[in-house]
C-alpha cells in the first residue's frame, strides 16, 4: 500500500501570531493532518531540516528570519515541498516576489480556514500525483534539451537545469502538449489543481523562472513562446546548432 494512504501528511506552520498559528494547527489536525509549528523563521528552518515535512504554511513577517528568506533558503537547500505563503501584504508585487522566491501559492490575510485547507489538500495532491503520473511517459527530447518525467527534471546537454517540482510540471505540460497553445487558466488548473482567480500571475511567474533557467544553458534558443492575452506554447526557436 502507498505510504501516503496510511501516514497523514505532516504540515509545518511558521506563523508568529500564536492565535493564528493555533487556529491553523487546530483546523488542519481536525482534517487529519499532523502539524508542527514555529513562531519565528529560524525555528521554522530548524524544524524544516529536522522534520522534513510534506508542506509548509509560511507567514512573511516573521522575527529572526523573515518568510522571504526562509522560503529562499528552503529552495537553496533542495527542499521540494509545497510552500503556501500567508500574508497581509496584498499587492501584486508581493505575490510575484513570493512566487519568485520559490513559493507555490500565496494566500492573503484575512483568509478562511476552509480555503486554506482546500489549498493545502490541492498542493499535496498535485505534489504526490506528479511523480506517479509522470513516471509513465517517456522522456521528451528536443535537440539538446531533454525532459525526464520519471526524475522530474529537465536536462540541457546532460546537465540538470535545477527545476523545482512545480517548474517541472509547467514545462512538462507545455512540452507534452506541443504544438498546442495552452491557456494560463488550463496550465494553472492542471498544475495547481484548482481554478485560477482573476488577475492571478502565478503561471507567468513560473514561466519566467523556467525561461531564466533554460536561458542559462541555451542563451540563443527560446522554448516557451508567449501568446499574449491567452497563454503559452512550447516551441523551439533560435539557433539550436552547436
């Protein structure tokens, strides 16, 4: 039996407001999750390293180490767990910044517990299913770029690009559906697992991050083409000769 069917997911909650933290933990545990909590960023980082949780719920404005830095540090150390940011900061800039740092989702305060639980479950579901669902297809190869669904990584001339699981999921989806143009809404629903809210820029942020990593290996080639006002298409363009 799959361990995920018998072992509840472990959620790390990093929130300095004790009443909010206790409410999150209470509601997640009612739902069947196991929770561990930290009231500052350094304690959150220590728990992340020691407990290796399945998902992190992360406030931004934290003492000792803020949420931006904790998110960035987690990705730099290779932790691939879904990260959901909670923040009272509602500007588009803050949301884009959080996603750029490596978060998978961004929920603004005040929020409903039912919405947070739905997002936690959706992120866990997508994260768990991605490996199993993507282990079946064969590696996609486009000249010197290969996209390996079993290893959940893309390789440029044999060297890994260092994609996160969600970056890989976006790239794999677009490459698998090539030459079709995929709408932002369809990308979001497929990768994030629920409907995209109006004005959400998550897909654009992740495409930008993927492009940056591809450009570091292939400066003269583009792979992800923008169809303005609609979405994206995987299509190799540029000098692919060596």
